[in-house]
C-alpha cells in the first residue's frame, strides 16, 4: 500500500517528481462553501519557493499554482480540489552523473532496492520539491481553521548548525531569509552559511512551530492521538530526524511536580504538555520542535558504491540548499495545519461541533 | 473517525478500559500458516505486567491472554485473531475521589471536553493498561518477522530522570527491573526510585529500541515513511513527548560531511540515519529513542479545577508507577514490531517479495 | 489487506468462527452519550437467532451478548464498544467428514486455495453465524439513527423459491417465521419448506428492506455513493447474488419519461430512484431488494473433489437452514442501518449537521 | 469523509467536473517496472469517448491523456501516476437555464441539499464524464493483470430498453456502436434509438461484463468479498440501479440441487456462482450483469421545483446520450478491472503470491 496520501478525512494525495513535467495534489474532503482562489494559495507557496536568497538552491521555479477542480464561482463545492504546478527549471543534466551511484544520506540506495527502478533526476519522488503541493493544500486548511476557530500557525528556526537563535518576536520571522524570530543573530547566520558553502559542506537546523487558538478536543486516541499524528507528519518531512511536543526530551529529567501543568479557573499555569493531553488538544498552544539533518548533497567527495556494488566516489555539483532547514519552516507549519484540519473534521464526525471553542488561557504563550 | 486501530494491513484494533470487565484486541491481516498459541504471547505480556518489582504499580493482574479466533489446530488461518484479557484487580474505590476534578498532566480534562463524558476509573481508556493488548499483538508480529527475515527487537532504558545509563550489553536487560543494559548502575537507580516514592514524586525516562536484521525496502514514502510511522507509533505510547531516529536531535549540529553515512562494498560505515533513508529501511539497525514524561499521578497535592471550573486540590492515592518509563521498554519494542510487520505486508503488496533479504552490514552495531 | 471491518467512521470489526470459542466485534466511532446496555442489543440478536422454528437450523445458541467496553454508567463514552457472544453448541463432529472435500456452493474450495489452510468446522469464518455480531452492532446504529433523525428500518421476505409473497402490511412481519409481510401465504410457505426438507433440497429467497425518515444528503460520491455502499454491504451477506435499489432491473425497460421521479412542492411523485440520486439520499424511503441463493448444504449427494483433486461425493448431514433467506431479513436491515450510520457521521465530518432533517414526502410509501 | 478514491491498495483518486478546466486522477500503488506510456491508455479512453455515433452525445472531446508522473524511461517507478485530461468542449450556456431548478432523476436536488452549493454546468461532478479517468486508470490495471495472470476483460450490452440482445460472439462487440455481441439485431437497435430521440425520450440498458483467467483466491472476506467490492464498484457507476453476480436474481427460484456448482477433477460443471464463492474467486469466469436506468436528461418537459421550492417545468436542451448504457460497457469493464487489480495486491500482502495461478476450468465459458 503506497503512502502518498496525507490525512483521513481531509486527504491530500500528491503526485510528481522533481524533474517530471508537473507536481500537484488532489485534496478531498474540503468543506463546501469556503471562498477560495489561487490568490489564497500562492503566497504560502512563495514562502517556501527556491531561489529567494543566496543561502538556498538557485533553481528557478515560479511555483505558479492552478486550481483544476472543486471550486465554482469562487467557492469550494465539497468535491476534490486538484492543484497543479508545472515544473519549469528541470536541468536533468545536472544529475546525469549520479544515476549509477548511491549518494550517501540520500534515498537513492533504498528506492533502488525497494522498487528495482528509480528516477535519479533531482532525487525524483524523494525530492523536497514535493513539499510544494503540501504547502499549497495547507493554505486551504489554514484558511478554514482560521475562519472556523481563529486558529493561526507560526514557525521559526531556533537553531542553525551549532548556533542557537533566541526567540525575540514572531514579527521578525518574515524579515530575514532564515525564518528566525530574531533580528540580532542574522549577520552571524549569514556568515556561517557563507563559510559552509565555501567549504562545500552543509548543516542541520531546529525548527519550532506553534498553533494558537486551537479548539479543545481535537485528537483521536488511543492511537490517532493528535501528538502521534503530528509526529508522523513532521517525521515525514524530508530530512527530519527528531520530533518533540511541549517539553520534549527535557521531560526525561523533569520531576512530576514540575512537568504536570496545573490548572486554575483562568487556564493552565504552564505548557509542558505542548497543548496535548492524552492525545487530545487542551486549547493551549500546540508547540512542536523538529530536528533537520544536514543536507546530504555536498560538494565534498564522499565514499559510496554503485549499482554493481563497486566502490565509487560521489561529488554533487547540482543546485542544492546547503541547509534544507532554511526553507523548512513553512513546510512544518503546513504539516501542522493539515493535521489539525483533519482532526477538526474527525472530531465533528463522532462528537459533533466542538464543545469548547474558546481555548483555555495559555499563561506562557509567547 | 475514532483512532483505535493501529496499522493498515496488519491491523490491531484494541478495546477496553482500565477498570472495565476486559481489555483485548482484534488483529486482522495476519498471514496464514503461522504456528501460534497463547504460549507465544504470554511471555511478552509478562514482561510488561505490573506488580513485578517495588518500583512499579502494585496492581495485581495476571494478564492471562485467551485467543478467541483465527487459529485452527495451532496455526493461524488468515482470519481475525481476537485476544481477550480479563481485568482482575479493579479497585474502583481508589479513583472515586477524582471523578469530579481534572488531574494535572492527565487526560481527564481533554476526554471530558471532547466526549462530554468520561470513565474516571483508573484513567478509563487513557490508562497505560491498554498497552497490554498491543504487546500481545506484537508478539505475533515478532514471531512472523523473525521467521521470515530473522528480524529481532531489543530495547533498554538509557536514562532514568537525571541518571544516564551507559550501554554495556543487551544481555543485561533482563537481569534488572529497569530494563537497563547495564549491571553497575542498578543500585543507584534503585536508590533514586526509593527516594522518589518517599517524596511522593515521579520522574521521566529515555528508552532506546532497536530492530536488527530488517530487510531493505520497508517503508511507503512519501508520507507513510517508515520513520514517520515509527514516530506516530512511539508518540502514541502513553507519556511519550519526543521521538528520535538515528542521530536524532544531534543531527542539528552535525555537518553534512559527518552525518551522511558513507557506503562501502561491505555496507554502511556509520548509522546516523538510524536505518532509514528517504523513509525506507536500509537494512541497517533501526534505532529509535523516546522521551517519557514523569508520571502525572503523584502523592504531592497539586492545583487544578473541577468540572464546574472551580479551584480544587488533587492528591493521588491510587496505585501508580512512579516512573511509567520503567515498563515502557517492551511497549516500545512492540510498537516498533507492529510498524515493521505492517510495512512488510505493504511492501509485499506493491513490490512483491523483498528483493534484498540480507541486510547491509551495519559497521557500528552494538 | 484483510477485509473484516465494515464502515469507515462507524467501524465494526468482527472476529470468530462458527465453532470457535466465541464470536464478537469491536465498534469504533460510536458517538458518546448514547444510552446503551445489553437490553438494547439482545432483541435484535433474538430476531436472527437459530432454532426458533422448524424451518431453520436446529443449532441451539442463546446468542447472549456481553458488552466488554465503551459504556460507563449506562452511556457510551466514545471509546470502542466490544461485544462478545460465546458459542455454546459447537458439535464439531458433525463436520468431521467434510474436512477433506470441497462442498459445492461453499467457500471450502476458495478458502483452501487462498489461505492454504481452512477451519472446516461449520464453515469456519465463512459461516452465516458471523452475521450475529453485525446484527448486534447494528442495534446500536439503529438506536442512534432513530433518536437523531427518526430513521426506522423495516424488512420482509418477498419471494420464497418460486412463491411470490405479496406485500400486505409491515405489521404482519413479526407474526410468522418467514418475515413475510403477509398473513395469507404462510401455510403455503410452510408446506413448501416441509417438502424441501423431505426432498433434501433447499431454495432461495428475495428480501426487501426499507429505511424510512432518512435525512437528505447522506452519501459520498462519486465512489462512496450511498447506493454503492449499500450494494457492497448487501452483496457481502452470505449467499446474496443480486442487489437492486429502487426500480432496479425493471429500470432497464423503463423510459426516461417514466423512470425519473418528478418533484412537487410536496415532495417526489414516485420513487423509482429508491431514495438515492447521484449517490446521495433524497429523503424518500431507501428501498433495497436482494437475491439469496439456495443453501449449499443439502442432504442430496453431490459431485465434488477432495484436496488431492480426486473425485468425491459430498452429502451434508449437519444442521442447516434449508433456506438461508429465512433468517436474512434482520441481517439485511442491519447492513442497511450500518451503512446509513456510517454515512451520517461522514456527512457530519465534511458538511456539518444535516441541512434538511425533514425528509421529502414519499408519495408512494407503503 | 469524501469518497473520491477507488480501491485500497491500488487507489484511484479522481478530480474534475464536467465543465471545469480538466479532469484526471492520481493512481497510487501501481507495481514498479510496468512498461507504460499514453499509448497504453488512449485506446481505452477512445472506446468510451463521446461523439462516436449518432446514438450518443455529440459533445466533442478528444479525451487526450497526459501522464504527469510515476513513469521514468517508459516504466512505472512505483510512485503515483497522475493522468490529466483537459476538457475541450464545455458549452456552459447549454446549462444556464437549469441552475435554479432540480432536474428529475438527476443529482441536482441532492447535491444542493448536501453541500449547500452545486456546480450546475453539465452536472458538475455528478456527470458521467468523470468515468473517463477511471477508464484511463483501468487501462493500467488491465495491462498488469494480463501480464501477470493472463486475465482479460470482456463486456457487451445484453438488453436495450425492451429489446433483448442474444449473445453470439465477443468478436462482434467492436463492430457496432452498441457494444452488442450480436450482428443481427443492430438495425433494430438503431431504429429503436432513432425513434427514442425523435420522441425526446430515453431508455435503459443491461450490460454484462466478464473477467477471464482470474487467479483463484482473490477477495477479502468476510466484508471486502470480491463480489461485494464488485457490487460497490458497479453500483457506483452513474445510472446503475442493480447488480448481479453469476445467476443473480434467478438464484431465488433455483433449488440447491441446481444452483451449487459441482466440481470435477477437470473443473467446475457450471458457473451459477459467477466465479466467486465465499467472496473469493474460484478461477472461473467472473460474470456480472448490471441494470442502467434511462437517461434523466430528456427533451420532454417534466415537473419539478426550483431552489425556493416553487413548481417549475424542466426541459433539457443540452447534448445528452439518449441511452447512457450505450457507452457503459467499457466503463463496467474498467470497474471490474480495478477491483481485481486491487484484490490482486491485497491478496499478495497477506498471503504472498497467488497459489493457484492456473484457473479452474470453466465448463460453460462462452
């Protein structure tokens, strides 16, 4: 059973490869009557688009989205919404030299052994380019959630390689190419990236995403818990190696007297839970942190093998992000939005309308 | 859509509450012809059973499993396998005082608001007792995977509260009540737990699980990636707040020249990937690490509210694990086994039999 | 992927074999807050129970149902509801002689070849006994639908072998062992059945089921149409070979001017559609007709082969229904109720509460 | 949960509306390594294309298909295959007059009440035009099934309105616009259709489809039986009101001594089962018959209501098939192929490769 669909009630089925004619998705289950046009989707696509600074891949893609179905006279009709994005800048020659070898850290080895065939052009299906349709679909989810519950999504980079990025303000995120919620550290980040590129190396990143104004009650325990589904969605983003909810790994060394968030008539006193208890949203901010590994494609030669099992040296000369984490913030937001959208519909199915639309007060919201 | 089923092709649907008449599950999709009796399942249940040391809850449950269907003359028939475990030691009075208030850190608040009703006896459906049927089902998966591919599962506690537990040998795990792969640190762990209990407090833990001899090719990108599904399964275990695959959060500060595992004709040189590339198993060990929060039920009084929203103080006098992480190792192994089992069948559906049954050599296997 | 689950949001996963220790099911997705006890379920089970007249199998089963989970203080909690029915009258010896041969018309041949193993005792998993848990689960769906929308389900036998059974009144159905909506034809039916038994033969039947007071809007085109799902559910009942909605096969010879149901401000003028247009309920009665083949187990010797492919003669001496259609009416009602329940929740997920709860007037309701 | 996906392992998710910019689908789960290009798909699309005779709608659509993904160097890669068909002849003005009224027999009334909005242009999503992507997807399934097992699909019209069409030979089907397996009755059918058109009326049809060389063992009882899934797929085709497998409704009046197909070492002696026993394929021909209602769009004025509930008269002047059954044969074949494809993969998941690839001999194959 191939796993190219996200969600169970608000489903997003994507298609396409990095260097094929087009990428896109079919969204099934969108509630009818939502005002929708390409103008609602394009801005989110533009946030993750390549080529917008010297610190990301220089591939030129306008990522122009076309809605093929599911909208009539500017409103969703409840039928599937198909989004189409034509690929424009597929320089297949860049990848010709890697068709016969397996690049370390990449999916080449595993796709080859699983399917017995692989599309080597730009990573084919395993390329991070495939996050574009997801971001497009999530724009629809974000709009509906905001209209329905006032839910909003925020994200930022909190660590780049060894450099911590202290949180200052959400307002700062859009003002730099790193999605940093900080104004002071930007020169340091730029210098760090410039050196990495010169060294032919790459680095990892940590991204934080938050959902605010989430209704109480979303999540379907005891397996499709909200945090379990978030972990699934986040770990499914290219290059993610770790996921935390709330206090995350810090909770290991916490005592019960510290970790368990006390309640008062005015709301919770803390948010170690990250907005989820027993797999169900509490109404507090949902806080998620993810680890993104360093880009596998680097100019430094690396040891590998070819299809015949013989030793080979791999150097990558194509266009790549030296830190894939730089463009990951809007993608992580998108995944979180899709999970909440799906669970909003799932909740409605079994329990009817949300009972507690006003979220509990989160004492420590930043 | 209620989420009480694990898996898509090897499905486990559980039922039951902590203090109801019984718990159990229905397993659908088990391949026919597997030798199976209760004797294959009971030992795994016994590993996670309560009451086996002074460091865990003193609830007395034999957790005796009965196979109700799906087996004929000692072999699976391909039809659903139902497992039944009767609850024996439900002292509902222990929980009478908490029916009206929401215990901090527990699912009381969220179940109440989601469903408009909740079973307060021992946490009802949200109790960790519900991991028993999962462990039972996973015993079947483990047996099949071992017969088919030689796959084995190992797990240990690597941190208890602030105490790191260095890995010495898998052989040591069964010799102490903590599932520690270490013989020297046990007295320290025991003293730590004794003090916690005296203080009326609790602590968290970190658990590591490993799958060895995994065939190459399991995982269904680009969403149902093997690591995404593992993250879902792990985060769905009660009290888990973080999940890492391979290098996990350490990969943030790694360089690309360090992280990407090089290949040689003899196999991979390292395993930062944790056995998964592009969402598909590489044949190396699959390595997973999870963070478990401190038990929410503690004897120290805590502030909360009641159903009417009025302030209330909560003290817990029932029987509880002061560190739920102590019994989490077999549960985490079980979850990993169920994910691999499911993906073994999913692989077979689309791609036929596994192409590379002999796993790549993992240079750094411990 | 094994197919032992009915429904997508109100899911019923059954387990058990005809002569195993127990049969039952797990129902996931039931809305919380519904009053429920065994007393709501047992009467429906009693309607399909064997041994209630001389015209059905003489197997003695009380079919006593136990609710194992999902109910607290007499109300559903939104968690899985497990139903357990112990088998009481499994005379395995009756079936010993058929373990090596394939009975014509039965699933013996196909189960053997599919799974490489089969439980021959009473047909194992393929026995019509497995309709009991479905009827139990449907009792819950019926109760919820009636409370929510006033929906009610009715069914009757309309043909027994060559004998047509004209519809007189729904009130007559409970007054005879055939579920006939007719009082006059009963002696003829009894004589027909008595002769069949004496001849060691069996016959088919036609069953009609109707749902009344169905809200407008249920059904999820363009594949999970309400009528498509009904056809799936009905054809899945043991021995069913045909399904019609509304005018059914009569519509082939109808003209468009006759078939298309005209609308007036007071409702539809006719119901050739059978209450479904474009896969969505119209609010009219949903009318379904099914064909049930003659029982395959008969005392007359028949030609077959054994597992080795050698010729063999099969005679059946066990206890069997000479017309499985006689007990099919409550089963068909149950299937229809489960489909509507599932679609009521599915509708709620995407579209919110039903917009037109008052059904359109059905001019030709009987 | 919206139902725009067919299948569980070989999934086809369609999108598009009759008069939108495009229609298409995403196929997920196709086995890798299959030779595939548009040339494999286009011929099947051409078989159901409109405008090919005077007896069907005169809408001009080339139905040219473009493969957007999932194929590399002429072979499937195991990743999603997206098919795109641009709509070319959308004369929206034809339908302007029906936006405010509900056409009898159409989905207008139900879509409006379900979603609160509907795309009235050519029936929007409910148009039979949406069968085109299904036929395209099925071309892939047919190719794989034929290569893997030799399975082939055949279909014909067996009744047009009141006119029976005796079966003569499969070879005759392609030689007339009705898909009749008969050469003699064609003039009569043409005259019948010409009169219907002149009268502004429409008629129904009966279609038969057959799958030959089906492996033994396909089907997932006890709910996802092969025949149950076929019934679902067939009843989901626009305008279908009845489905039969094998003897179908004739089995009601059959005796057990007649209906149950006896076995010999050379195969089955008859095929009342229609190739399915206990929900699993027997290896005999799978035989299916469906009833298609008369086209709802006719030129004869009909009574209806408008959105405000006021009386209205509806006349249809657009381009329509006077018998939608005429183009239904390739669609029904496609649905059957998709069901078998899906179950071939499902079988492989649980049971591994098919055990009995050589089908049992069907004594009465025509």
